[in-house]
């Protein structure tokens, strides 16, 4: 009996009224929880079990039909995505409309999920009994035949034997979709002739195959059309009248945060399921994903999350992290932008939790590290510093990121103190002697710094001191990577903190390092009211020559940060400098600017206004020259957090904000970075150019990576020399010609391209190459001993041998997984690190001897090249990418 059957039978035997969790069932069966969870979700997808929506997720066997009210997947979609309610109700009406449903047009931008929604409509039809369980769902991309109506006719309606020379009987898409749904994707690319071909079928349900003149065929097909264009601009009016229902899917930017949240959570759960491991995602990372600009909608969101998970997985297998963990510092710059937008909207999503854990079984839960964990702050900061340093991040960026992390830690720490303390009696949580010492330190600080601290700072320091004492007694280190900056920026507070160190040492007979004074200083400088109290913030003024430059810069900053803090004064060239200065002085006199002013200017007389203002009004003023929008953003961000003027000036002058650092992909191995598709014809370069135009119209590719190069060949014998020369600058993807081409690169005949038969194959080749390039980029900062491109090329050859031996092509998503896994495995084995034991090794080898020997044999070249030994445990892990778990018995 297969494992999945054992799980199902045990679930049926359980008598718990509300169901049982995956962990409980795994304990009963003495099986791995991840495997049981995976099986339960497969049973749920198959409709054999149901699961609860709460936490923990509980599974139970479905009751017989008639005893329960079933919720369709469309209902679940609407529940998780309220913005989809109108589209879902329209979709239901289209499927249920008698007698056979209503032909429907689905509109929306690229990536909004039109194909997915059409598939859900098909599933809904099956669920409610309007379609039979095996009803077909056929997809046809109209762009493939936009310029060839004759081929289009054969594809849609089929071909009669003998319709033309050599023609054989061929089923059309209408016939294949009989009894189900036909999705006509990119319907706006269907020419007028193509639209007219469908009229008779839509009106009467009959059609003729290509070559038939009298016999009519009949089919029952519901047509769904998908388009990114407005129907009036591309569809005939007579065609639009025949498609009565129009459903518009909103782009991601117009959907609610709840909608986007459900998508983010779903995609992370899918990745956890695919990896078979828990994924820890920080609250800031999720917040960034909820708000960052995502122009390509759901498709881009899913791809971005997959890449984040791939990089985190690479960290795990290279042993840089103990788990798959994604932090905000790991995010690309475009996703980090979401944090600024969330701040502008004052978003509190995920507040109170530092991580969300996504489980392979489809579950997710909030995770807050144990507040009594004595390694919390120190271990987190040390770990983050080591991680960032290991990635090769520049000192400037490392400095900024560590500063942000320490700031965020203390902000969250102090804001959460009341919640933690109120869970129980204060005396049960903190040693009374520690509380008394904290109160004494704060009293001393209040006297010397002339400020009053709220009660939560006392409690926060008490919690911190208890952690500190425990750590020192156990001989652990205290390291503060921001010590020098804290000491120079907050001189008074640091002096108080240093004296406090002596108080702690005397009270508890300890020897503390100076690094701890840096942490105590943060308690004394943090003021969580600063962000809300504009009177206690440094004023920021932008002044630029020209009409509107300063105003535009200030508006962008205020919009991004959700504030009105930045002010602007424009200086048209005809305006007198003193007139502008008087306007600046009047602003200061009206608004006070108690904590000083930072002026960001471009050049000339504006740079002298700081000294004039400081002397005349006796307020501190700093001026930054040659300022840009990023400088204004960084200055305003720090001003809103309550930073003093000197610190803002120093940071903005010397540091580059983290959101300016673009990662440059460099060719480090000297190999060509671009790929070439070569088109060649003996009839002259004009024909080769014509083929190039066809490919440009039908292929999706990155023009920076893929070049389509036409060449003029007078003699086929010249081709070898041409290709050899071309390999010096490009990697050859394929060759298209009207004559045979020798060599190891795939070649296609011109006729195969013009008939579009070869286009899909070439597209798949392009997609594969782009996938490998992305994987090399993802591994760039994760491999210790290997250069990614060369290693991935070798791994690719091994995977190809496996596919050839097994006569099985691995899917694109599994391809990413297996190549990343083997690459990181080689890197790890070269270092000499140990191999993780595969719990079911013997069963895997015994149950799949052909697969085992195929993988084992394919690994030989890697073992010889890198002088490593790939043990059977590793072989079994690789086998998992080719052999689903549920087939094991």
C-alpha cells in the first residue's frame, strides 16, 4: 500500500469531530510530518478530504454528497480576494447560463491572471455539474496564427484527409474542446478573417473542416476569449455582439491590500510545498511585497517570490543559514521600495510579529522569537552582520543596513514591552534587582540629559539587562558593529551609558565590554514620539535654481514618505538672491525650526544662505550642495525619525542610501553573455532579414540577451567558418537556414519557421536559457568556492544526461530546483562539509534502480571535474526531482 493510501485510511479511522492536524496524524503514523502534510494536501486537491481555514489546519474525510454544503474554488477565490467579487459573480453567471453557458470575453493587463481565471471557470463548471468531470479545457493562442488565416482554419476546425496534397485527417481545436471550454488567448491578435470564421459556429454550433464542402460537424463548446486590449480597437462589432459577457480583471495596483496579501501568502505556501521545507519571511519583507510597484501584475509577483525563495534556499544548502529565511535586506531594490510606500500609507500589516512561517502542508503561522531567549538581540545583530559581510556588501551599504536594523530592533523592542510584560506579573519575568538597577540608570540619565523617559523604556532596559547578565555569565560575546558611530553621534548619551556599565559591573560583579555601552545608548536616544511631533524634528528645505525644480523634488519625497515635512523654494534665474533669502528667513521665523534646518541646494548663492541664516536668527543650519532627490529622501527619513541635525548632515553627505545601490551583473569568466539565433539563406541577406522579422514578431525574449543575426551565405561550405567566428562573441542558440547545417547546435529549416511549427520550440529554448542565466545570478552571492556560470554549465550537462537516460524532460520549475540543488551540493562538497542523511535512502534505491543508476552515472563527470564524491544520500535527494514522493510504496 502506498504511503498516501496509509495516510488516507488512518484519517478515515480518526474519530475527532473537528479533524486532526498534519503533525498529530504524523505522530500517530510515526512518519515524517512534511510527507504526511504533502499527502493530505494532495488528497484535499483530489477532493477526498477537507481542511479547516483556521490555525492549525485540521483535516478530515469528506462526508458523502448531500450531507454538506460544498464551497467551490471560485467561492474561495472571492473570499480571499474581495476585489474579485464582481468578476466571480459574472463568471458564475456565464457558466450557469442555459442551456450551455454564455460565451465570455475576459479583459485585463498582462499578468492579471486571465488564463488562471478561465481555468477556474472550467473547474467551477465541473464542480456544479454543468460540465462533465472529464470535460476538456483547450487553450489556443491567436497570436501564433495571426498572419496565416489558412493555417488558422485548419487549427480551429481540423483538416479533411486529402484537403491538399499530402493532407491527413487532423482534429481541430473545436473538436478537441467538444463538451468543454476553448480559451482563445490574445483574441485581439485574431484577424478579421479569423473572427468571421467563428461566426457560424458561435451562432449555430456547427462547422466544417478544411477541405469539406457539404458535411457539417457539430460540437458543444463554450468559448472564452482573453485580451489585453479594449475590444473596440481590435474586434469586429459583429464579433463583439456574439460574445455577450465581458469580465474585466483588475490590475494588481487597483486591488485591495487584502487581495495582494492572499496572493503573497499563497505563493509562499506553494514554494514551501514545492521545496518541502518551512520558509521564514520577515514582516518587513511581506510588507514590501504588499506595496512595491509590480507593473507585470500577478505573474511578476509570483516570479519575484520564487526568486526570493530560490536565493534563500541556496543560503540553506550552502549552510550560510540554518533555515530558509527571507529578510528585508535580502530584497532587490525595486521590492524594497514597497517599504517606503507602506510607510506613507502608515501600514501596520504584520505588526507585532517578526516572521511568518510557511509550512509545506499549506499552513502559515506568525512567529515571534521567544522574548526570554537570552541570545535574541546579540545573536540577531551578529548573525545579520556576518551574513551581510559574507555577501560582499560595501562598507557604506553595510553601515546603513546595520544602522537601520539596530534602529528597527529598538523601535519594535520598546513598542512591544507593554505587551510582553502584561502577559504575567513583572516580578515573575524580571529579577527585582535588575528592575531596581534599571530604574536607577534611567533616573541618572534623566538628571544628566534633562529629559523624561516613559515607563516602557525602564521596562525595556530591564528586559535587556537580564539578557545581558545571562549572556555574560555563560561566556558569550557582545559585539556592536555600530559602536564607533553611536559613540561619535550621541556623545552625551554614550557618556551616561558608559557610567551605567560601571553601575552594572559593581552590582553584579561582572566585566562588560565597551560594545554594550552602544546598546544602552540606544535606549537613551530613542524617542518614539519624534515621528509624530513635527516641532521636535529637523526642518528640511530644498532650494534649486530654475522654475519648479525644488518643488518637484519635494513633492516626490513627500509622496513617497507620506508626509508634508519637506518644503521647497524655487529660484528662477530672473529672481534676485536676496528676495529668495528673505523668503527662507520668513519661513524659519514663522515655523520656529527649533531643532535646526537642513538646506539641500544645487549651487551658487544658495549655498551661502546657511551661514547668513545661522548668524541672523541664531539657529543651527547645515547646507548640502549638489543635492539630488535621493539625498532629500534620506534626509527627510532621518528627520522624521528624530535624528539630530549633525547626524543627518553627516549621513546624507557621506553615505549612499541603500535604495540607490543597483547590482551590476558583470561577465566574470570571459565567456560571451549574449546568445545568437542565426538566420541564413542562400538566396541572399534579404531573405535572412525576412526570417528575422518573423522571429521578432512571434518570439518573447530579452533583446539584451538574445540577438537575432541575419547572415549572407553564398555557399553552404562557408557556414562553418561563419559560425566559428560568431562563437567568439555569442553563444549559439540555434541556426535557421534553407540548407542543412552541420554542428552541435539545433537547426531549423526556413519553412518550419514560416509555418510557425518551429517557433514554439525556439521559444522553449529561449526560456530555458533565460532560466539558467537567472539561476547564475541567484547563485552569485551564495557559492563559496565556485564561479556560478561555469558550474551551472557543467551541472546542466549532467541534468541533460539524466533526462536522456530516463527519456524524460524535467519541468521548468523543477529544473530550477535541481540545478540550484546540485550546484550548491558541489560547492558544499568541495569545501568538505558533511552530507545530510536521507531518511528513506534504502527504500529509494531499492524501489527505483533505473533512476538511481541514471543519476549516479550522470554525476561521474562532476565527481571527476571537481574531485568530489557524491554519496548515495545526495543521489537520493536528486532523484526526488525526477520521482514524486507519492509513487513510493
